[in-house]
């Protein structure tokens, strides 16, 4: 049984928002990017966009947050649009089973990251976009694509977050330099990292993020039968990668508990996809032990349970 009645969905969203607001165990806000350490952990948002474009939102759905690794989904779509399947010569499609910022597999696997969602893979994807553009132009393309998907021009990069990560992103610098030596990335690591940090610093609200996720819920289009953003085949492939790799070493657990393709970010956001039913954005800044939002993971488990939206 799958819930489609908007009134029932509204009740479910309200129930989840109430439960999550009352929760006292909220996880730990990311502090390895200093600018994110100051975000108030007492925030929670849930937003759904349905096939007819109706939005059901609750909590702090109009508060902007740093989407961080959720941006990797949009960058992947841009890179695939530009270089097509050639992208897979430098990035794999397997879960890593390791933390998002791990370097260990790179040495044994010819400098090829396991998938486009761990940091090494996302840096390689950004380098692919830079093959034909300078950083400013590449960022403009990613941002324009996100604005188009969201149907909203009021989305921007937070320069303070980008600067904060540029000043502290030593681990990512190690990954980029290591991959540059293997030839996985071709541009200068500083250029690739600067672009990657700015892409991660895109700030948007849960309402905007849910809109931006419609293309994955509706077969590559912004609504069923509506404007095409990417090919249906590509949307299916991105969803498959989100399901298997979107939560790093927590991907199996998320698939087991929620059963939806999802992509998390250390800003506490999760973009989840209920194919044909809804694009979903959930946000709460406190993270669990593997760097995914603690409350957003619980909330999405409740949502999948109450709606019957699991893909399984
Ligand atoms: O590269 C980083 O470490 C961050 N800009 C993004 C990492 C991230 O969001 C991991 N997600 N849960």
C-alpha cells in the first residue's frame, strides 16, 4: 500500500516534524569545517514535492543550509551531460564501505575512486567538468543547473563556508594530489579543490532542495511528462548510485531502514527519492557516527514506513 492522498501526507509530515522537534538526542554538528560548527542543532525540516508540483513542508523548511555532499548529485548530472560514459573511466560505481573522506582504496585501485559520492570520486567528477571550463564558469554551470531544477533563482554559494573549507580541507587536498599523480584528475589540484569547495557550499532551503530533486523522482523530468532535465536512463543510474553509495559506509543501513535512493551532506541535509511519488528533502544539522544527519535519517525511516514508499 502506498499513500498518495495529500491530506494524509500532510498529517504524516506534521507528525514527523513534531516528533523530531521533541527529540533530545540530535547527533553532533560537523566541526571539521569551522563555519558549520556554529549551526544551531535544534533545527529540523522536511519537504516533499508531489507529481503535480504540490509541496508539503514542515519545520524549518525555509531556512537555508549548506548542502555539502548533496551537491555531488548535481555535479554528477552535469559531468555526465558533458562527458557521458567516459566519466566511468576515472570513477567507479561500487560502494566503498569506508568513510566519505577515506584515502585507503586509492593506492590499491590505481587512483580510481570507488564511486562519485565519496570525496575522492566527487573531486574527480568536478575535474571532469573542469576539462572544458575554468572554475568560475564550471561553478556557474552547476549553480545554473541547480536553479533550473529547483525553478528558483534565489540559490547561491555561501562564500564564508567555501572559504572556511578552503582553509581547513587538508584531507581533500591529500586526495586531490594523490589522484593528480595517478592522472585521475588532470587539472591542478588547487583549481579542482577550489571549485569543489564552492560547489559544496551551495546553500538552499529544504523546500528548494526538494524541488531540485524532482528530476530524479520523475524519470529525468521536472514533473511526470514535463520539462526534461536529463535522460531517463541517467536518472535511473544516479538513483542506483544514491541507493548503493549515497550514505557512504552507512549506505546499507539507509537502504535497509528507509529503502529509498538518498544523498546526504555534512550540513545535515538528505535528498531522497521516492520514484514516481515524491522528491523529498530532509534537514537536521546533527550527524550520526558516519557523518549522515541523525534525525533526517530517522525521519525518512518514519516517512517510508508510514507511506509505503520504499522501492522494495
Ligand atoms: O569535502 C567535504 O568533506 C565536504 N565538503 C563534504 C562532505 C560531506 O558532505 C559528507 N557527507 N555526509
